[in-house]
């Protein structure tokens, strides 16, 4: 089992919507391809879906009913 935390804490408004290192394609590839059993990703889907790779993973998981606690319909303050 692999658990990936994409949660970031920052006081900057720009940093809240920026993925930074989480958007690195090589890191994404290593993180999601190493799981042989369950892969658990913890993060804010509204932010992760801004990245092409994370969005593709999200769509695949959503299609297979593997998304828990989806914040897709949450309005940002």
C-alpha cells in the first residue's frame, strides 16, 4: 500500500492554488506507478485537477467509484 499526501500548508494565497513539486511529471510517475496494491492519495481534488496528470488519475478513479470525500462541488471561499 502506498499513501501519497499532496496536502500543502502555506499562508500565501498563491501557494494554495499552486501545485509546485506536486505537479512534477517525474514525481507523479514514480508516486503512482510504485503501488502494487491500494494507492491512497490525500489532497484537495479542486487543486489537483488543475494538473493534467492528476486530473487524468482523478477521472479514472471517479469512473471506477474509487473517490472518497470528493470536494469537486465545494465552493472555494
